[in-house]
């Protein structure tokens, strides 16, 4: 009983954050990665205000509300300065920009508030506890339990009793409607962003009496908030509320039976919900399935210039390394592997139109496929590299079968759920996988030990498989994949089995990622669960988006650029996240079609 | 009971109007029904189309034309009734299987692959027909374009073969769709509002083209249409639906003269005149 | 608190080092490659890095090592072992460091240790606590400074066994450190007191504890005592929910690391009282060596040292002592010097030794009880637990560590 109450309090907090996210997504269709950062800023700002203001009700509650409002203004700034300029960019591209914001906020918060966790004061009047069924229960938790439904009620009134709210609902149901209604779309998006950010800030500020404020809050909340939004159904407030309740309760009672389930519970629930209900609990399928689609540009064959550039780059990659130091070889090897990893994600994301938030699963499973053979059967590298794509491909067969039935963000989140399940398996199954301490001693066979030899082997495999994927994109299969993306209706009407085509594409992408993962394992000499953790999936997404998802060469250029920039900044600057974030934001603003997309436009204009 | 309801109750079974031998028909539909949550969208429609024949399916909004159409093309499964294509029951098969049995389709709102050229759009249909979609090796650009070009030639789009579909004028897209629909040598063409969204001059041109191709190649054509001018100018026969039931069937002249048809159209305040 | 500014101004400079490995003359400074999760674990590692710089400056001001200065190249692994391995490659191949050091997370430490083994380089692991680092996966090239999970558990078990409590519950973050701490605690306590019973265990995800539910679940099992392994943000949230809900009333709590200022300070006036903890009583520890260390640190950084500061300072001290002993930077010579090396600790206690048998140092920790003084948590009734007294016998160690 009291366990249930504890679950309710957590659910309320989660709902506040998720409600802002779902409102923003519903109207703008932006996957706002920075939502967790807004939440964290809410917590930090309220800490500053509450500790600075005089103690008492006014100081505390005033501080909380003002912090939420400031976060709302920060949200508006992000919208006006960054996102507004890239609404026309390809789907999910905004994710790249918001990720840049996440990085910037992390370092800025560190600079302002320092590295130590901050514990805020308790809420005046709600410090103590009440006795419920003989168990003491904090008053503040009771207050939080009430906050969730109250906010839901207020939002309901806002959306159903005001003209603005009606517009928001119309826009959520059908984006095309907004233009038709003659609504000022800019104003609508900005105000929605304000509301969403205030909710995030409020969610963070209200944690103050409950939890310490720390620099990990942003990433700790964001995945869970997305899970809630997706389980509830994108854009659905009651859905988010229901999902938060469900998760809060399952969490509260789940740990009584399986104390170790905390790692993966939310993702397990999401996987089950999405398999059973592809649009979440209360979500509806998008109103306009094909008519309102963004028109994807064609894939022109490589121009002579691009072709020559490609050959020149390849020639450099082959000819220069013998004259470089060992470390340069390590970096080059890593870049080659990342090129293949990005290309494999692009294969399903570009021509297939299926984003994946969990592509690292196949990369990591490839690495584990090789490492497990090496550890338990002392298999040589040659065998390990053969096992890598097999293991990843097998996962692709199983996970893909579920994922390719879904569309859009739902499909992407299901891939994330599976990736997290794979990750937690590697993390928890200590006897087999070594848990988070990983598997060590995965070194190449003697002949491939020299860094130069290994580099050439990696180069041949990575470039080879990348070119194979490219070839497939220009072959009937790649066309069929694009056909299913452009017009599922027409594809089906000329005899294409869209499910099977996407499934096979998913498996091929998994196999390619697995090869990259296997090579990565032997390059590093060890394998860890981090290989399939969310940050690596995000890396892959960033590389594809940065290069340009709508181009065939995009992922290659994106992987080169991202790996290079990341490596350089991380090595050279203490505040590398601030720099990397700023670079990403700048690239997003100046190249909204990605690097290759921008280059293509430039050459087209020259013609 | 309103006057129109009484009239509808007295409708004779529409198939009696057909006087060709039924087994020769390319498409034979017998008594199909479909309801959505208790609402009868289609209740007992039967029809048939022969090779080289154009049958128009008309009726006011909500008459059940689209539901009917979607049962024929496989997007909906009929609650009961038979749909027989060249002697084989296809009711409930998915659209892609129906296509493989020789049914080409065009859509009310054109559906083509926007990121591909006109030629590639047609080539996709040909590749699918040849079961070559899982080929991951041979570049599409090196395919022999002759057959696809011939199809484009037939619909008058050969000159625009290299343009991306994403930038075509709407009328041209309709022609591309026709070329795609013809790619697997269909026995039957299903055309949902083939001239919707087109300029009047284009409408006539497209339907003439369709009629010519159908008659020359012996393709049966079933189409729905709002534009009565198009219907009466090009259909060999017409089937009129109202509230899910057939109320008249016959030659254009017979249907035009049918008082119930007039009543339905005038009674619902349809904008397109019937005369 | 200061945050070091970018050391290298231009990207181009970094690019240049990538293309052409720098060659340093033998007479140049001795370079140390220090890899740590600076951006991911700033609370521990900012004071760590401060003290590192302080120690290095002191050594250099005193004339360095046989006239050679020491120099440190810092790298941030962001909490990812694979990035740490890449940095290790760069440090060894490009920066020409003589040895590697650092590591906060256990998996990072293990990854670098394996790299060191493969590339035949010395690695002085400062912080990673996992037992595997020197035992199950120990290797010739890796040495570890901090008392391991096993050692700190053994220190706490000694106190826990004196408690009357029979019914125990445990709460630990769900990763290797938390799991093995709980495993050792159970095993050692059961050995010391066979009639104890473990009635509940909770494993919240690291950094994402659902404190209310966890506290309630523990309370539901009604234990007489609790063994806590959570730290950082999880700990503060656990303590706050636990005290409001009365979880700690009439119950003993034995808690790993909670006496470290990194984790005790943020709790402010809500720090729990009477917990038996391992930690660092920086304020009351007035040995000669420590007083000097504390005042120097305070003068330079305008704040008190944290445990991370001691770990960094001692790591540098150990490396310096080793370099003085080895007389060169050849890996074999340095390893020979490390084995059995003794060096002073900033705690000001007896000299610490890097054991030849398993490359674990005998650095100890402080055991005491938490209390509130002037509105913040401190350790009282503390004593120094010398690490050498909390290690298994040599025979047992030989079975734990691959020999040869």
C-alpha cells in the first residue's frame, strides 16, 4: 500500500517532465533531447533561488515558480535561436541541434554550480511525515502525488477552454491543419516550447526537496521521459499520465520481487506496450499517412567531382598511414570502423526511412559475439570476426521482426528498448559477459597485431562493406526500400512486401554494424556494455544526421567529421563538451541538410 | 419512410441487367458486404467487368464506392461475398498478391515514388513483376530501359522519363501511375477517381488514353468518378450505388434516364449535374 | 574551486601531434599519462586533479627527479572504457609518456590495465576499487593504490560483527562495485558471525535510485541493520527519504565510503548520525603530514581537500618514489621499483607499501561513525585501518591471482 504511494509520487514527478516533452513533440514533431537539460536547469536554478531568497513559504515556492519560468524563457531562446531555423530540415535533424544544447548545458552547469552535488532545503510546511497504516510517509511525497493530477487538470483546461489550447490540439492531431487554420505557426511553436520548458523546469524545481541536484540529472531523466511519452502515445497528455502511473507502480513493486530489474524495467514495459499497441496506450496513428510527407530528394549518382574526391580520400587512407605514428593508426582504424557503423545505420534510416535509437545494439552484439568466443572458447580473431556479424544479424532477425512493423519515433523507440534490453543483459549476466567490467584480452591474431596491418584489415572490411551497402542502395533492393519509404501504398500496389523488404534491410544493417563492432572489439582489446549503451547509439545518429541523412555519402562524411572533431576536442580541451556542443549547433545552423547535403546544394547552384 | 427509401427497396438485383456469359468476365463480384462497427458501408454489391470493357462505379458521397474499391484491391476484406478474378477468388488477399494476379491500380491522390525518376518508377513495377526486388548487386541504372520506355511511350510520358516524380505536374503524375499500372500486363485496371484534381481538358485526354489502351489490349477497367461528363463519355456501363446498395446498372443512356438515380443525386444535392 | 583552463589553445596544434609523433630527448621531463573520467565524475575528480597539480609542482620545485621535471598529460575518458583505451594509445605513442595512471570507474581501470599488459607499460591505477584489477585479472604491469572493495568491506565487517544485529538488509548500486561489495560483506560477515540473516537486498540503478520505493522496500523487510553501498546522488536521495520515513531509527547502518567528504558534504545538516562508515576525517586528522597537506591545499585552492585529493597526491608520491628508486623510465625497471615500494601518504600515517605479491598498496582508510557538528556531517570516533591488516593471507591471494 505505502509502496504504491511511493510509486505514485515518482509517477507524478515523471509526468511533469514527460508532459512538457509530449506537448512539444505533439505540435512541433521535434525529438527534444535537451528536455532533460531543461529539467536539470530547473533544479539548479531553484536551488540558487531558494537558498538565496529568505526562508519561508514565499522564498521557497516563489523560487520554484520563478525557476520554472526562467527555464521557460531559456526554452524560448533555444527555440528562437536554434530550432526555428531548422524546422524545414529532414526529420529528426532537430535532434542533432538539441543534442548540441545538452552538451553545452552540461559544461555550463559545471562552471556555474561546480561539480559537487547540491542538496536543497526541504519544502516549508512539508518537512515531516504522516503516519499511514502504521508507516511513516513524507508529506512532500503526498504533495507531489497531488501535483500530477492537478497539472494534468490545468493542462486539460488550458487545451480545452482556451483558443490557444484548441489550436495546439488541432496542430497535434494534424500538423497540416495549422497552416490551413491560418494560425501564426511561429507564435504557436514558440509558446508551446515555452509551456513545455516551464513544465520541465517545474519538474526539476520540485525535485529540490526530494533529491540532490547534480550534473547527471539531465541524462538520467531524458530516456525515462521519452519512454513515458512513447508508452502513453506521442502527443497524448492523458497517455503520458497513465504511462507515468504504470511505470511508477511497476517500479515500486517490481523491486520487491526483482531488485535488479531497475536497470531495464522501463524499457521492458515500453517494448511490451509497443509490440501490443504500436502507437502507445492512448496514441493515434498519424492522421495523414502519406499525403503530408516530406518529399525526399532523389539520390543522384556521384558526380565526377564527388567520385574523384572519394578516390582521393581512399588513396590517402591507403597511402599515408605507413608514414604515420601508431596513434594515428589507432585513430584511423577507429574512423574506418565508425564509417561502417554510420553507413549501416544510414542504410535503414536514409533509404528505409526508419530511424533507430538503438543501433549500438548490433555494434555491441558484434563485439560481444567476437569477445565471447574468444573468452569462452579461446577462438582466434578470424573466427571471432566471423561470429560478430552472425550474432548481430541474429539479433537483427529477432528485433527487426518487431521493429519494422512500427513507424516513425515509435519504431525508433522500440529499437532503443531492444538495445537497452541487450545492454542490460550484457551488464547483468556477469558469469557470461563479465558484467560492466567487460571482457578483456580480445586481441587480434599474431599476424594482425601490428597496428598498420590491423588498420589495413579494418579498412578493407569497412570500406568494402560500406561500398556493398552503397551498391545495395543503387540496386533494386535499395530502390524497393526507398519505394516503401516514399509511398507504402504504391509499393504494396506493385507487389512489394514492405515488411519483408524492411526486415531484410534491418538485418543487413545489423550485420554490417556487427562487423564494425567485431573490428572495434579487436582494435580495443576489450568489450564493455558501453559498446551498446545509449551514447553510442546517439553517436551513430549524430554521424548520420551531421553528414546528411538524405544523401548516400552523408554517413561517411558525417562519421569522418564527427569522430575527428570529437577526438580532437576531447583530447585538447577540458571543456570539450562545451566546444563539441557549440560546433554541433553551428553545423546545424549552417548546414541544415547535413554536410554532404550542403555540398550538393552548393554544386547544384554552381551549375 | 421517405420516398427515396421506398424506391430503393424496390430495386431489382442489379446483376440481372448483365447479359454476357458470366464465366467470361474478367472480374466477377458477387454480393459483397462490409460493415464498420455496425454501420453497413457496402451491402450486397455484385458486378462484373469483361475484357476491354470500362465499368464506372458512381454514387454520391458516402455511397460505398471507396469501400467497394478497397475490397476489390485488397485493402479491405469483405465480410462476405465473392470476388473472382479470372476464375480465382481473391477476396481477402493482400494488395500485393492481387497485383501479382494481374490487377493494376491508380489512386485518387497519386501515389508514386517521389525520390525516383519517372523511368525508375516504372522500372520498379517491372522489377517487382520479375521478382527481382531482393537483388542487392546490379545497379538499377544499368537495367535495360526499353520496356519501361515503351510503357511511358504509351502514356505519352517518354519525354519526361528522367525527371524526378517529386517535381511533376499532377496530370503527368496520373499518366505515370497509368504506366506503372500497366507494367505487369494487367487483366484488370482499378482506377479510383482517375481524373480527380485535373484540369477539364486533361481529364478527357487521360480517359481517352485509358479507353484506347483498355480496348486495344483487352483490359477490363473499373473506375469510380465524380465527374459525370467523364463517366458518360467513356464508360461502357455504369453501376450506381447509394448508401452501400446498388440502385441502378446499365448502359449510360439507361442510367441517365433512371428516375431513382436522378432522385439520389438531386436529393443529396450533388454538385455534379447528372444530365 | 578552480577548473583548469584549456591547456592547448588551438585545434591545429592537436592535429599536428596526431600527424607527427613528438620525440622527446631523454633529458626532458618525465611524462605521466593520466586518464580519468573528469567530465563524467567531476565531484571526485576536480579535487583529485587539483591535488595532482599541487603534488607535481611540489616535486618540481624541489628539483624534480634527479634533475628531471615531471609532467602530466591529462585525458578525459568521459566514463567510456573504449575512449580510455584510445587515450592510452595516444599517450604512449604520441605523448611518449613513461607510464599511465588514473582511472575512477572499475571498467575503465580494467580496460587500461589490459592495455598496459598488452603493450608492456606500467599502469598505476589510483582509484578503481574492483578486486579484479589486482586479483582475478591482475597482471604484471598494473598496480593499484586505493584499498579495494574487499579491503573496505573487511574493515566494515570488523565493526559490523560487533553489533547485536542479526537481521541484515543491503542496498547497493546495480553494477560490479555494488554487487561485489554486497557479496564480500555477506561472505565475511557470515564467516565472522554465522547466525546473521540477510532479509532483503535492493539494487537501484546507479544514479537513478527511486529512493522512496527503495526505502519502503527495505523497511518492509524490517531488518535490524542495513549495509549501504550507494554513494553520490543516490546516497543523498536515499538518506533524505530514509530519514523522513524513519528507516534509520533504531537500526544500525554500516556504509561504504559515506565518510568521504565527497559524499558527506553534500548532505549538509541532513547527514545521518551514528552510521559506521569508511571515509576521511579531513578536519580532525592532525598528523604532521596531513596537517601540512591540508593547509597547503587550502591555501592554494581555497577549500578543504577531499578524499580524491589524497588519492591523487598519494599517486604522485608513489610514482615519484618509484622513479627515484628505479633510476630510469624503462618499464621493467619501474615495475621492479614498484614491487615492494614504500612511500609516504598524505594521511600522515605509516608508510604505504605496494605489495609485491599482488601489486595492491597497503593504503588504509578511516573507520568511524558519522555525526553532526555545526550543521554538517563529520566522522567521529575514527581510527586508521591500515590496509595491510585487511587483506587475505598470501596463500589465499595466490589462489585469487593468476600466477606466473
